[in-house]
C-alpha cells in the first residue's frame, strides 16, 4: 500500500473532527483552569460555582494529585460531569468507584466518582443537557431533553458520564 493510500485509509477511519481545538485546549489549561481553581476555592466562588465544580483526586498509578474544574449538573443523587472520551483522560480513573474531593458551592466535600453507562447514563445526560444548553450543543447533544443533534448518531457513545456522590 502506498503512503498516500495509508494516509487516506487512516483518514477514513479517524474519528470525527475534534470538538476541542489545540488553541482552545491551551487556553483552557494555561488560563481558564488556573483561574477557576482559585475562584472556586475562594470566597468569590459564587461567580463560578453555579456552573463549575472543582474535582480533585490522586492518580492510582502516579500517586500525583490532579485538580481541575468541570461543568456539572445536579442529577442522579449527586453531581454529574460529562466529557468527550477521546479528548480527555481524567474520566478513565473513575471507571471503578474512586474517592475524590469536590469543591462544591464553596465547600470542600469528600465524594466517590464513577463512570455510569447505559440507560442511567442517558438519563443523566438528559439532565446535564437541560442544565447546559450551549455546552450541550458543543458536546453534540441538544438542550431539549438531551436527544442527539441531527446528523450525529454517535453523540452519546463517545461521551463519558461521571457521577460523583457525596460521602
């Protein structure tokens, strides 16, 4: 197979266009996340805590503490976060229930996070979509009950839904 054919074949099986560009990711990591980490832990948390929660956990392999903000919705008896599976890795640590800390509405709380799937995940995704209209559309789900955006049949299949329950 020629090099051109290999590139063409790879492009044919490559996932759809990334939802987050490199420029957006850099802006998020260098500016938005550090700013939100400070705000969510401060008395000024009300500026952002309606939409964001700070997740903190110790990586099981690295032993390193990771702390970052995520958009959330209250549903399923806890806090729900949604992320594209291919564009982030943090959710993989929650494939099994894992202890973590959340800074929620200005208070540090102990919690357990776990990736949920199936019909329960679909229900949580609906609630998340209802709470985050524009963000839901960016993730490929619509605001009206979380149904798929027209033409994006795999919208739910490539999203990780993580449910955090307070201990």
